[in-house]
């Protein structure tokens, strides 16, 4: 991988994404083969929001590669308030070999990458969640075999996860339809970036407001929470607005008959997805969560190996 940081999937070419998937699958097949790959290297994990999957998979992932992790909670760093992003970067680059950061404004990871001489990995911002999308498309590769001509429909809020799915689909030639309520479309710049990137692969990137229309012919139906971390105050209003976008058995029946169901998790069962869908045999939400581990090990290896 050429880029020193991983802030968005757009940092990688199609070749680099596919090579990362191959490496991730090799790591998944034989964990011990890479047991010393990042021996003695340390990863600082800065979390300004809660996490189950991201924390666990980065923590265990670096350990499985022979390295160490350090969890830094919001109370410890208080980024930009107790200490500036610049000063945090200038301290940590002398102590650890990589930084994973989960925060609010995307500009914080951009600044951190500019200031720090070590790799910065985006573990979720309000704008994007690239490690999630890498695990998601790795899962699609495992379940569908190929990418060309496939269609993913993301139903729900045009948020960080939706952006990263559009970017990855555009790079890999997978059509991505976002079906969302009016007023909750993906960020316009993110959409334009995806459309621009898709010119090279022929992927169709589109936004629709009718969920039933969106899932037509989809190989994968994906959803996420209606109110993301930081939007808790809007949860009640969003529940009312997003109700027609619930992924339930009726909606799944309108996708391809062998469509898989995907969700980044955590899920709010009964809101964006019904138990009947998330617990169905074609739901891949837990393999998807596991693939966070394998995809991120491959990403850390490529960025941090000496
Ligand atoms: N999907 C995901 O990023 O989960 P966490 O918020 O638990 O890390
Ligand atoms: N869109 C969600 C994703 C959680 C993994 C959020 O930002 O809270």
C-alpha cells in the first residue's frame, strides 16, 4: 500500500484494496503465519466514542501480529480541549508506531495524519468508516465470489457507513444504491467523489427515496442505525421519519432471492431491522463483524511493517 495513512477507502486503489483482501484471507486461514509480523510495535487507540467491534478487533488484531495496543479513552485525552491535536500527534509519534482514532469531525483525522510521522488509521469519523467498508466488501467477496456487476443497496441514513460503502463500491465496480428519506441523503461531496471514482469501473452510484425500488435486484441489502453516535437527541424524530425504511421481511423479499443481509452493528432490533431479517440464514452480520479483525490486521500490516 503506498499511502502512509488510512483515512478513507479513497486512499487505496482498486489493486491495493484487492491485495488487502487477499492478505486478510491469508491471515484468516493461518493466524500463526503472521504471529511476529509486527513484533514489538505498538498501536495507540484513541476513542472519543464508544465501541465494541473496533476496539476489540484492533486490540486483538495487533496482538495477533505480535504487537501491543494502548486504549486511550475520551477522559484521558480529551482531544482539542485538554491538549491540541498537534501536541497529541507530536507526543504519540515518539512513543508508538501507529495511531487508530475514532472521533467526531473528520478534520481531526486529517490533521492528525498531517502532524504525525506515523500511520493514522480512521476507526470512524462522522464522515467515514473505512475499516468497516473493507470488512464488508471482504464479506461480499466470501459470500458472492466476485464483485463485477453486483449491487449493494444501503437502506437508511446517508451517514459515515453509507459514504464508505459508496467509495468502496465505486473502486470495485459494485453498484451502490442508497435508499434514504428526503433530507437524509449522503453528503453531496462524498456522493460526487464516489460518482467520479466510479467512472473508472463503471459502477452505478445512486440515491433514491423509495426503499422498495432501491433493493430491486440487490445482491446485498445493508442498513445501519437511524441515529448515529452523537445524534442521540434526534433519535425520536428520526424513528418517525425512518420507519418506512425499516429492513423487514417484506423489503428483503424484493431483493434478489439469494441476497445477503448486512449491518455494521450495533443494531437496534425492531427499528432499522427486524429480528426476522437479522437472524435469518442469509444474514451475514456476525461474519462481517469477524472480518473487521482480518481486514484491519491486513491494513495494519501494510501500513506499519518495517
Ligand atoms: N461497527 C462498528 O464499528 O462497531 P463498534 O462501534 O462497536 O466499534
Ligand atoms: N453510523 C454509526 C456506525 C456505528 C458503527 C455511527 O456513527 O454511530
